[in-house]
C-alpha cells in the first residue's frame, strides 16, 4: 500500500479534504475497474484455451492440419483439459464472489464518531469488555482524528475508504476492495486458487504451443498471449499467496508488517489488589534488566477499574502465538474450512481477554508485573 501523500506547503484544510476525497474516488474506482479487467482476461483465456486449443486443435483439428501436418484428433485429451480448466476456474470464482459479497456489505468499518463532541466526551464503554487492550501512554485506546472515534485493537485508517477498518490488511483493487477482518480468509483462497488456475493455463498452453511449433511451424499470437497473461498473473498471485500465507501463520497484517520494529502499549486490568498499585520507580543501571518490560503508568477508568500500562520491546508482536494457531485463527480449524469460502474466520469469536487472542508474550508481561508487585492480580491471568 502506498504511503500517504503529504499535503503541499501552505495547503488549507479544504485543500487537504479535497485531496483526501480525490484519493478515495481514485481508490474506489480502481477497485471496480481492476476486477472488470480481470474478468475480461478470464474471458479471453477461456476462449483461446477451450475453443482454439482444446476444441480446434485437440478435439477436432481442421482438415488442413490433418492433411498437411498429420495432426490427429485427441478427443479424450481435449475433453480432460476442458474439465480440469472448468474445475479450476470454478474454484477461483467462488471464493472471489464470496470476497466481493463480504467487501460490499462493509462489515469491518468502524462507525464514524460525533464531531460535535470533544475527544474526552466520546464514549469508551467498550473497554470494560476486555481484560487488556492496546492503548496510548495514558492508557486510553488509540484515537483516529479523521473518523473522530476510538480505534479497537488492530484497527487502522484506510485512506481509500476514508474510514477506520478492523484488522485492516491492505486495500486491494485487484480483489475488489478492502482486505480486513472478515475478508482475509477469502482473499487467501482467491489468490491461492488463482495461482493454481494460471499455473495450469500457462504450462498447458506452453506445452501445446511448443508441440504446434515443432509440427507446423506456426505461432498463433492468441496462444502466445495466453502464455504471457498466465505467466504474469501466476507470478503475481503465487507471490501474494506465499506472502499472505506466511503473514497469517505469524499473525501479522500487512499494515503491522510495515510498522514492524515499533512498540505497543498494553493496558491490563487489575482484578484484585491488597494495596494501591503505583508506578514502580525507575531502576538503577545495576538493577536494569534488558529482559524487563517497562511499566508506564497505572490509570483508573471508571469505578473499580484500574489498569496498568506496560510496553513491549521493539519488534515484539502482541498477537503472535504459533504458526499453526495463526493459520487456523484466519482459515479455520480443518482442511474443509481452509478450502471452502463459507464461514468467516474463527477469530470473530471474541472473549473477555481482548479483541483478539493474545500471544504468550503478553501473558509473560502480566506474570512479570505480578511477580514484581506482590498482592496484585491481573484479570488476564485469572
């Protein structure tokens, strides 16, 4: 995803709004144009592969090909290639249709806030649902100035939509829109099956093209076009499949990957204490331990709800669990769910611990705090 363009020097707020609106229109327009171009490419490939190659060359070659070059009918081969082609095309179109259907319903957009309210007046009652959440240095959830609302964990602002999006991965015009919490699984299926489809098309076409050149010396431009289109999209979708699959396993989104190297502040609810928790004093150089996670502050958010704010170290990811757990969190619990675009990702089942399942890192941070503050219990470890 391209970095945001900085406004020109001396630009007014109206200019910035106009620039933002233009970016949104361009981004959303490309998410309509690109899929139409892809459908056109599929139609072209289908015409050449099924009609020109499988039917006109394999199933029923012309009289000239038979007489001049001894090209005999191979009906079984032609029909088998058509059947496999149709199956792979279906496997591609079904998850893509599901992906578009979910994108168009926009389930991952965070509601816009009331601009008539001050930041301090915007309700944050949803924080009380969780034992821990990502926060700023004062223990408040992260704030979006553009949407004028608090951002749930792993939410990012999408400039193409002009809205905050839950667990945003990236905006993909090739897939038809935003890839986020409820669409990540279907996107992975789409690029994977597209890679299979394009690999089959270009390899099969290339083999038959080489055969035709050796037998007849002719090089049909439409066949060469199919090989070129197939190779181009195969490289693109295979690369996307590998990148997306690996990110799912390590539980990173593309946005989080770009921000890798930063730190996260985590507010953890104190469930019980025999004393008033306070910010520990800064340890001396002799006492400093590089393995310690810093404690920033303790804050009270409502009656009886006290939070301690701790900070991760650079490059630490609060949601990393294991490779298989990361994969299952998005794709499902078994092979059937991995291959079928029916259910949304399992991580939609929220718990009281947080918006998403915390990694062992966060539990280690909580255990360190309890060990250093006897008598204090954190809800996360209850």
